[in-house]
């Protein structure tokens, strides 16, 4: 069964410092992994996705994530935080099925990122 | 605006009343999904449609819940005899899948959600 664990419910950083949001996943088959961001009163927005191509995935707004199969991790990073990055971030797993069909997205519980001046 | 639209954005109702939410997906998308998000949690899958066919329902979707997508375009999610435990954000998303498209990615575009408060 698929599952996602976001290791921190809250992360607080100063503007201009690096961001690290941690995610571990469990999947029986070849997973697709995503990071979504949710700003207040706005819909979930895709930051980046991993689908078995390059293990280092670059997303929007300077975010990137590295797929590490040996560690079953997909941590999200950004070199320098901006005030506008303050939001809720969700790590998501979806399994690829050989028979096709919809692979449910399984969301983590979320990490709330606070950015201080 | 060509994104996913949801209506209403907020609904306050009394326990026992029926409520209906509407979702208008991106017009060329053939799949439509409903998720539920409670406070402090990530979204949980409820159901999805491919065109007008409802292909999967979660065990979270009790018999008080019904979803339709009659013409393969917009969708409605109705909750009958609401309970306080139904209070949540109901999210709709859509995607385009099919032959020739990149497989495995299945990127969903989400609406802003409909927040339900049951008193």
C-alpha cells in the first residue's frame, strides 16, 4: 500500500535562508511523486513531479526535489526562502499500475512553512 | 478564467440539511475528481469520473454522498442529512489522460474548494 510521511508539521525559516521540507514514501511499485503547495484561499498548485526520469527534479519558484530510492525519500528544497513561499506544502505519491486506470493520489498530512523577515 | 471552478466557496448549514456542491473542470479535461480535506490533514480521495462514468468510489463516500457528472462536463457532489463530521473543504480537480499523453504523471489541477460547515 502507498503512504506518505511528512516528517515535520511546521517549519520556520528566515527570509533568504535555505528551505528543507522532508518526505518519506512507501510504495509497492514504481511511484510517481509530487509536491503541491496550498496558499490560503487558493487551490492546490503543483510545484514539481517525479515520474522515473531524472532523480533531481526542478519545479516552479526555485524549488527542487531529489528522489532517493534507497532512502525512500523525496525531500523538497529551495536555496533561499522568500516571504511569498509561506504556505502549506503536501508531498504526494501515486503508483503506476500495469493495467492502467486511475492511480489515487495519496497526500501527506502537510508541512506548514513560515518565513520570517 | 480557464481553471477549475467550484461553487459555492463557503456553505454553512444545519445538521440534517442537504447540500450540493458544483465543480466546473477545465473544459478539455476528461477526468474529474473529488477530494475532502479536514483541518490539519492532507486531501483524501472520494471519487473520480472519466467522462460521465464514475469509475471509483472511496469507502469514505458513505451512502449519504452522491456524485454525478451527467454530460461529462461539470459535476455535482450532494451530501444528504449532513452531520457535523461532514464539515470539511471539498476539493475538485480535473486532468486529461489518454493515448499519446505522458503516462504516469496524471497531473491534477485543483479548484479552490468549497468549505462546508455543519452546525
